[in-house]
């Protein structure tokens, strides 16, 4: 019988702890998906190691080998198509995704960001939260559209900012929640339960 599970690709640039949370959720049956492909723009990304250990195809694509953001994304798209990927999850992927992928995978690309969007987009979101003096921060899973960290929101979780927090301690508190909500959001997608209506994502 053909395998009907969602074929997931993860794009990651570094440590890959969110990728690991996804792998763990697949391994223990909380996420019904196949890790079809992991792509990194960094040869030394720990995410690639984690993928290989799980037995998933893991590919380093050197941005220098394909100059131009669109041309680079066209190479990524070829790989996504070759592996018949149904959903792309950005997990600590530190490059901006262009229209080339967004158009081909409209409504089928997700990202996780370590803040309660729309606050603190871009880099160092945890430090931005500390600098602003907010009492609550958190993380957001959202669909990706053109624009950085702007797409329709699927899931959010708040955590307190505590007296004496550093960017590192706040990051760790947020990360624990990232690892919980990202596999959950992907599972909702796998079950066909996410419906985008304008800026809102309804969970059926
Ligand atoms: C995570 O905190 C993720 O939310 C963040 O990078 C970290 C990657 O960690 N992403 C962004 O800031 C995207 N704007 P990981 O490699 O261990 O999953």
C-alpha cells in the first residue's frame, strides 16, 4: 500500500533543535509524517547530522555555488519536487525565502519564530523582547508569505519574562515551547485541519 503520510521537508541553518523535536515527534508517533528531506545553507549545520541519524536525506546547498536569491531557491525547489515534498517547515533557517518557493508552496510553508508576532520580527527576537521590557514573550508558528515573519498565525504560546533574565535564559524558556508547538502545528496540517482565511488560520 502506498505511504499516504505527509512528506515533510525542513530547512535549517544551525543547531536544529526544532528539527530534533520534529524527529522525536515522528519517532514516538505524535506526528504522522515522513521526514522526506532536510536542506541547509550551512555545511556545518548540526541539523544535517540530526537528519542523517534519523535516516533522512540531508543536503547542503551552497549559496555561493548558485549566486542570486531566486536562482538559489530554484535549486531548493528542484529538490523539494524531486522528493515530492508536501509541506516545508523552516526551522532556524536564516535566509529569506523568495517568491520562487513561496509561489510553488503557497499555504504549504511554515516558520517558527521566537516571539509573539507581530512583535520582534527578524534577528535576536529574545534580546529585542528584553530590550523593550515586555513582561511576556513566547513563540509563533505561522505560514510563510513574502515579508519577514508576517504570514498568517497558526499557533502561539506565551512565556513570562522573569527578573534577571538574560537573552540565553529567555531563549531556553521559549525554546521549550517551540519544541512543543511546532510538531503540533505540523500534525494539524497533516490532518488537513488548517484553513487560511485572509490573515486568520482556522483550526477545524
Ligand atoms: C529557534 O529559536 C527559532 O525560533 C529561531 O532560531 C532558532 C533555531 O534554533 N528562528 C528565528 O529566529 C527565525 N527568525 P534551532 O536551530 O535549534 O531549531
